């Protein structure tokens, strides 16, 4: 019998024009301390984002999201934040910001399969 995992997740949002506070869900961060699991998934289309702001730098958004993914994965080229332990990386990734990339408050849950759960959340909340 497989154990339940207590996890936290946050939705990654792009806010093309911060002053308008309109956002699009473009990704998920899922974290489980006990399983030492953290993963970032993201997807967006240029057309959706540019419908909010025609001059938004979509290429820069992509590079920033790759950086978030590197931090979550603990990649060597992810900078000093990527060297932190997994809980610290999750807290940094989900810290409140007033930039064009923001996250929702972290939400808790229980599941048996973390990979299936992040895929389900990604499908429900992003795609």
C-alpha cells in the first residue's frame, strides 16, 4: 500500500501589465518535503499573452521560466537559490512578488502519486 504524500502547490501566473492586475495561469510548482520532490511545469502561447499586452516580451518570459525550472531542479547553472535545500527553494519560488511572474498562495493536498498529481493540476489549472 502506497503512503499518502502531503504536498503543496502554487500556480505560476504571468501578469503582462502589473498595474492592471490581470493574469494568466501558465504553470504549476508542486513540492513535497517528505518525498524530497519539487517540480515546475509551464506552458503558454504568445497569442494568449499578447492579447493582454501586445508588446509583452514573451521571449524574456520563457527565459525566466527556464530559470525557475532550474532553481526547482537544483541545477548547477541555476544560481545560488538552486543550491538551497528543497523547502527553501519552494519558499523562494512562491514568495510574493510584484513582477510580471507571480504565484498563487501555496495550497496543500494529499496524494499517492506526485507525478500524476502535478499533471492533473497542470491540466485543470493551466491548459
